[in-house]
C-alpha cells in the first residue's frame, strides 16, 4: 500500500462524509484552512482509516492530524501500515 492509495481512500471517505472534495489534493489541509474538518470529523476519518488500513491513532495523534495536509496524513498512514507486519512478527 502506498501513500497514493491512502490519499485516494481518504478523499473518497471525505466525500462519503459529505465534504466538498473537488479541489482537494495532497496539499489540502485537513483542518480549518483546507477541508475544514472539526475534531469530531477528524476522529471519524481516523476511524475509517484505521478500519481500512489496520493502523491506530491515539488522542494525541488526532490533534496532530488536524494540522496535517492530506499528503502528510497519507504518508503517515502508509508508514504506520508498513510497521504492522514488523510489530506482529516481534510479538509472534
């Protein structure tokens, strides 16, 4: 999975959440100066991404996500997803 896959999923999820995405791209901010997600919407988006890609976010992460661009968010999710098999192997 690549950051591009995460970006495409994220934009689709935003559409499903009834956000305007026609001008949304990797440089769009998630927060007020971009897509304009409030904290509840950021949490909902994070849950959708967690379900799709198997990553997790804690409360501190949610605050940080709101100030990221979609590209930064997608890269972070892709990075966390790459670490999942390594974490499973270390436990196993």
